[in-house]
C-alpha cells in the first residue's frame, strides 16, 4: 500500500469560505481535533495576513506535537519572515510558499514573465530553505499552466530546496483524467521529481474535487490537500473525509492508504460544522445525516436481511453510531414491524394488517414518520380493538 499524506487546510483555505471567521480558541480546538484525526500536516493559517492569524498559527505550532504545522506565505520575504516567526517554536515547522504560474495569472495578476516567475520562486524557496527544515512550493493555478513550463519551474524549485511540490487545481477547472495526466507528465519530465513529495490540491467548482484528487493519486501524487466537510473558497476544497474513505473502501483498486483515524471523522465534521456555522447537507457523502439512512421498503428489507446489500460503509467506521431505517411512504412491512418491536409493542397479525394500512395512509401525507406517530397509531388501534 502506498501511504498518502494528508495536508489539512480547514484553518486556512477552509476559513476562506465566505462568512466564516474562527477565533483563536476555536482554531485551537479544531487543531487539537485534527491532530486526533491523525492528519500529517495542519495548515494553521496565513501568518502575514493579520495579527490574529499570526497568533493562532504560533499557538497551534507550539501546542500540536503529532502533526506537522505549516503556514501560508506568498513568494515575498515579508510573508516568509512572518511564517518563520510564527512557526519556529513548533515540532516540525514547514513553510508553504506559493506563486501563480498560469498565463492568465502571470499576465493579469502578477504582470510577470515566465522567467520572472521562475526567478522569484527560486529566490524565495532558497530564502525559506535557509530557515525551515521543509519547504512546500505551490504553483497556483497549475492546472491551467503550460505543461512544459510547469515541468521547468518544478525542476528549478526542487534544485532550490523545495521538498514538497503542490499542483493546485485552484479554480476547480480540470477534468479527472486531465488532472491525473499532469502528475504523470511531471513524473516523466522533471528529472528530480523522485526527490520530492507531489501534492494534489483540488477545488470543487465543477463538483469534481474528489474525483480529481483520486485521479492525482493514480497519477503519482503522494499528498492530498483539502478540508473537513469540503469547506473553502467559493464551492470549497476537496472534502478529505471523502478521499480518505474512497481510498479505504476501494483499497483493492487504489492500493493506497492514509494514516487517518477514521472513526474520528464524524466528530471532526460536527466540530467544524458547529464552529464555522456551515451546515453539512443531509445527503453529503460520508458524514451527511442521511448517509446511513435507508427509506425505501426494498432497501430496508435488504439491509435488515444483510447490511451489505445497500451499505458499502459501516457507519461505525467513521464514528456514526449506527445506520437508521427512516420510516416514510416508501417503507415496507419488514421495517415497520422492526420499529414496532423496538418500541416494545406486540401486535397480532390482524392488528399488524390494519396498522400497516394506516401507517401508509399517514406516511403519504408526511415527510417522515416519527416514533410518536407510530405510538399514536398503535395506541389508537389497541383502544379500538
Ligand atoms: O487553491 C490554491 O491554489 C491555493 C494555494 C494558495 C495553494 O489555495
Ligand atoms: Zn486552495
């Protein structure tokens, strides 16, 4: 099995979600939980962005011992100095410096030539490597960058001392096969590529962040960056719980694994949702409220006979206590009878026939049937016997 490092950026890219602003204590609380979850690297913030960010990155770097802590810096000395000042007390300080490489960003945002971007990157990676034991360099908007130029700049920054190379799909534009091919291309065309860890960083603008991250792993990525619940700039970053569970459930296919403590996933998701105020949709993969709920009669009957008929993930695996059979208009006799037993009711066959008809009539007019609805039906039935 190949080990895939998890670079967790809920506290940096995740906090860039519109409307999210975590305070010092909330950030620390999330960092401790990420450490419990077993992430390899925590990106704790952007130290040069504000005094508050600087302070929380510094505190997290001092307190977290089992994950490496990093902070973001543009390719300018002032940002790298701020990152060093905040991170240097940590167990394994790392710098994450970035510059955009795509023609659109070079022309309109940076107003720099290809050569100037290479020179700045090399200079700043050397500046960082003189301080930090590990420097990660990111090519912002890499997926819209000319491949031959991307390979050239990646080789140059490796020579300058970068130990991790990140290839972001910054605007969530790449298609999975295309994104995977960028990693294959770099593996084939960058002479020193085997000296570094190659990282994927996907945004979800077209809903392809998970597929893209997995495609990158197939293409040779050894690190995946993302957030819990997929929060982040615009449509968000890749949801790490989805990547981790896809690798776990389909290890037969991907032959790769993360070091995450999977049964801490739900607790981490709940914490991030509560502190950011960003609710998790009920149908969200892995951690949504409906992810382990079965509503239709055919599915409920199948799950009651053998869980694996409709359940590819045991809820306990991610820290969800159990699946649920939600009673509604699609439910069948099997699930209804099971719920009556759970509610400690013994009913005759005749009562069961009558109750099931009433249950279906009521369920037709309600979104879900609560236990109170069922208790009321049974008590009424018993009273009129
Ligand atoms: O999406 C992106 O390109 C980023 C970089 C700063 C790594 O978040
Ligand atoms: Zn990003």
